C-alpha cells in the first residue's frame, strides 16, 4: 500500500517543544523522542525550543505522544474543515492525512463532514495539506485556524503579574494574612515549577524546577507548621518573593529568546498587495503573481521588477547597507526593503522556494548544533541538582547540630541554598551564543548552514581560495592576441563556440563568423575539432607543446594542422576589495590560491597578492590538495559552491561564495556574499565561540560564589532565600543577555 | 579503445582523455591520465603497465 511505503521513507521533522526551561529538560525530551520505535535521531535545542527528529518508520503522532507522556508539550496548529466523504472512506482519509508530512492527528467525522487536523506549523501549513489532499482527490474547505497553544512568554508574564502584585503585600507582618496571600503566589504563579519538578522526578531526572519547587515549598510548609504548632518564625514572604523573582528572570529570558528567534522568522509573513489591489498574506503568493511595493515596504517574495523603479536595501542578502537601484528587469529578493520609489514585481519564486525561506531553513538547521564544549556543560548539569540538594541538607544539618542554630535559621539556610543554585546557565550557554552569532552574520549577508563550522573556523590554519569567481570576477576576456597563421583566430573562435568553458567563451566572442566543425572534443586544458576540414587544437601551453610544432607563448594558443598559429593572452579582473582582504588574511593564515586555470594570468594574480599558487588543478586535484593540507591543520576552502562542491565538503569548513540566490544548491557549511565578507565571518565565529566559553565559565563561577554564601559561609552575613532566588534568576538572564555582546 | 597506461578497455565517452601528437587517448581514471601525461612516450613504446601506484 502506498501509505505503508511512505512510512518507511526517512523523514525529517522539526517540532516546537513547549515547557522546556533547563538543560535537563533537553535531555529528558531527547530521551523520550529517541525511545520511540522508528526514530533514527533526535536533536533538541533548549534556546530555540526546537527538536529535530529524523523519522524512519515512526509517525509524527507517536513522537508527539512520547513528548507529552514525558510531561512536555508540542506546539501544534489546528484547522477545522469540511469534506464530503463516505463512512467507509473516512478511515482511509484519516490514514492519508496522517501520512502527509507534518500532520500529527487527523479526525474525520463522516456524518458532519467535519475534519480536524492538528499539524506541525514548523514544517507545513494548512495550504500545503490542502494541496496535498487535492492531489489525492479530496477537496477540503478550511473553516478556522488557530494556534493550539499560546507562547511561553505570555504564560510566564501572566504568572509573574500575579506574583508581582501579591508578593509585596506578604511583607505586612500579620502571619494569617501572609499565609492567605502567599497561596496564589506559591500555588498559581509558581505552579509551573511544581509541575515541572513533578515531571522531572517522575522521569527520574532533576532540573531547575526541582530546586525552585523544593525551596519554595519547604519555606511555605515550614511556615505553616510553625504557624500552627511551633510559633518560631514564618517566611511566607520569602516563599512568595522567591517564586516571583525567579518568575521575573524566566519571563525576561523567555522574552529574549522569543525576540531573538522571531527576528528572522517574521520576514516569512508580511502583507502583500497584489496588482488588483487585493491584500494577502505573503505566504499565499504564487509564482506569476504581480505585487505592488511602496516605499518603506518589504518585498514579499522573489521576483523581477515589471514596472517602476526604486532603491532597495538588500543587506539581508548582500550585507551591503546602501540601497541598490532597481529598474525594470532587475531581480529583487523577498525580505529586502524598498527604501524609496515604487515597484511592480512579477514573482518568480514564492513560498518556501524564496531566498529568505531557504535562509530560515538553513538557520534552523545550524541552530540545532552541539558544540563539543557543550558536552562539559551537560555533564555538569546532570549532577548539578542532586549535588545542590546534598549541599542544602548538609548545611541544614551543620547549622542545626554542629553550630547549634535554631531550626528556623537552619531551614532558611537550606532554602537559600536550593534557591541560589541555577543549572540553567549551562544549558543556555551554547544555543544562545550560537543563535545570536548566526543572526549577526546574517545581517552581513552570511548564511551559516552548519553551526559547528563556527567552532571549526577557530582551528583553521590554511585558507584555500578558488580563483575564478572568488578572487576574480569570473568574466574572462581576451586581452590581446597574435596570429601567425592567417585565419587561425577565426578558426579557434568557431571551434570554441561549442565550448562551455569561460576561456572558450572569451575566445568564441572574438569572431562572429562560424565555420563547420566536426568531431568536437573537449579535454583537460583544451578543445579539438576539425574546422573546415583542418585540424584545430586550442589549449594551454602544455597541451599545445605535446601536439604541435612551434613554441606557444600566450596563456592559450591555437594550432592549425598541428602548427602553432596564434596566441591569446587572457585577463579576469580582480574583484573589488579582494586585495585588502587577502592582505589582512595573510597575516594570520597560510593562504593558497587553487585554480583550474594554468595560464600565466594565474601566476600574475598570485604574485600580485603575494600568496602561494597551485594551478592547473582539476576538481579532484583540489580535493586531494585539501586532504593533504588537512594533515597539517584545519583547512577552510573558499570557492564556488557548485563547481567546487567536493573540495568544500572535504575541507574542515567549506565556504561557498554566493553567485545566485539559490542557497539550497550550494555545498559547504557557510555561504558568503563575497570574499570580502570572510574576515567578518572569521572574527564573528571567534567571538561566538569565546562567548560560549565565557557563558559556561560565568554560570560556573556564579554558582560557585552564590551557593557558599547562601550556605552561610559569610556568617553573620546571611543571604535571605528571596535574594538567593533573585541571584539565581539573574544567572540565566545574564547568560542570555551576555550572549548578545558579541 | 584501450587505456594506454593500465590496458583496460575504455569508451570514447570517458571524461579522462588527452591528446598527444595529434591523437586522442582515453583513460579509465585520473591516475592513469596523470601517469600518461608525465611520460607518454614510455607507455606508447613499452605498452600498458597496469594501474599506476600512488597519486
């Protein structure tokens, strides 16, 4: 059956996980997903809240169920539609629906004709599902669409509001009033910590929620017991403030995360005005639509200017902050902004084929990265919470029995220890820094496809640069030529008209007359054919020497009937800014130019730039060169993402220089708009990696300082639990904020 | 067509090819081609010698 077959195919899905707020959650969710039969791989990212899952046989439904069983939730979108379907068919329709990529649950009621579909908004949309169904012969009318779950930030903000309004009132020193007021704070505002703790303990792990829940509940329960029996001391206020402070930190953190991840994604959907005046969501645009764009508006999809003119800021694509003039016939990129003028744009790419959708796709992939150093942070956070609980118990015992302090004081110390420690910083260290770093690069038109490359760039010793198209414009021209046999240039030009090689094209353009060519053969370094019955060979000096009489002197020569009949000297202008960039790079790296070109022109470029040259290389030779250089240290290959694909893959970091807007077709880990962006990429990747290390060091130091103080090390100076909690909340906030300073 | 280096049968569609003294030669692999280009005369006079080692 068709559906069974499709189930066995490997599929990748990305899910938005809700309720994860610490490193251990990440581990729990990963475990839950990996435990599903038919899941090949699962990668969960705490900062973005995303999980990438590779399914091989498993249905998305099973993954979502597993996540929910582990106590978390998945953001799903739902639509309700109407379909005309018979009773017998309804089961099959459910089957079909659940087999469509991105669909999680489907319910069909044949009586009412109602279809309810819950799907993963990250990978699909209601339109896509509709289209897919239509392809299979079902027409579905969509009634309503709503997000099944609201954002994490909004939920936190509501709870924080309750905490922030009531907590200060608990400072009024009337125990009964304090008890009453603390209930909504500890049990409503703080509920997510208690459920989080319950969830973690049920899954036999621990997390930050366990610490918050234990500390607030200990303080609250002790106070209740004290109020009823001991009359020794109450800290309902501490319990309330503790919850409120941590909520404040979490809310701020959620806000930062949401802002960071929505920055790019918001470009996906803008309002677009069609030529007929109809205003639609840009996601509904199709190839062939004509849209009107006014000054200040975002161009909704990729296309060409059909009418009008204006200046467009294309910095998201080129990194160039100055607007570029666009007139009829010029290509424009969705997501760029029309700063002045008016354009009528004929769309050539819409939906997920647009440049910006591809960028977002690439970023999602890059952000799911795990950098080796994060392994250390993960190991710390796994033992962190049990250790802290241990320290709290030991401190309690020491103060009570060894130091003969009161029970109230000892309980307060234990609560402060629990509230002061925060494992969250460890979990946020890498993803937050990577997310910010990748977005900074994007603003310069650099698209990171593989997040690990940021760390690998730091280990690069050798830069191998491709020449044609990377250093030079890739527009080869014949600078001058000499003819020794009359008509040789015309014969060469006729022969080269059949060649696709850039050098061939340059020679072909020398003459417009065309002669009859037979037996055209291309080989490394040249072309051969019979032109008007004469043997004509056009090629590099080495090839010409082996076959013809006479001495070739040009970059390329032509032989007529096996005699050198003419020489061509070529030129390919260097791109702007390359000289300065190479000069800068040369001070820190071994720079090698690798090129297939073997003309003297390559030597001229290399000596002008003062770098090593390897010329006349085939694509295989370039791979071999990279392989050899890797034995001496990290190698980054910078080249054309299409012709140098193999070398890009072989290198530690493959950097493709964009020649178009189709990111998906480039090989390599990073796509840069031009060679001049390379120094920025190198600097930024260095800053991001340094930031990760700083974040981890900071999280460690923070805990190492705060926990002993909370345990009473500085007695008689003690840290009240609510201040300890404030300190804890600030740890993850500071890691999130610190990540921005790159 | 025969690869003059290793003696293998090759087709004229092979992308590994070169011209020497006005005649096209086809190879089974880039290694054979490189070996031939280094010293074509020895292969043409002495005949194929099997796959070249090292690259």
